[in-house]
């Protein structure tokens, strides 16, 4: 699929942010999200990956913002470590799935 290498690069950057030792998991997810928001579901090669990306984005932006914050900040402010780690794990799984798909 055209552009899949660029999508893999963006996902890899997101995973790199998650693996950073700087900041709480919520802060690392916020940095990872800057790469994820650049990916559109149609850029992924199959429906399972598209649904996974859409679910991750939904899980990062479901809360209503307060004041000047955006949906991502509002969501992560209310996300505990266990839920944040679950979202991070799904980002890593999506990256691995795309990497495997591009190698076949």
C-alpha cells in the first residue's frame, strides 16, 4: 500500500515516545499522540488495523475538555496508569502488525 512506510515511521515514532523514560505514561501517550493523529485509518492496509487505530484515537480523546485544554489533555488527565498502559500496548501492537504486514 502506498505510503505505508511513512505510516510505519509515524507509528515507530509513537512507540519510541512510549518507551521514553521521561514522564509518566500519560505524558508519554500525549507525545505519542502527536504522531498518531497524523495517521488516517485509510492509510492502513486492512480493516483490523484501521479499527485498532480508530479505537486508540477514540480512547485518547473521549473526555470533554475544560477551559483551554483539548480532548487529549482532558482524557489523559482522567486516565489512570493501568488504562494508559493498555492504550500504549495497543499502539505497540498496531506498529508490530503493520511492520509484519509490510514484510509479507
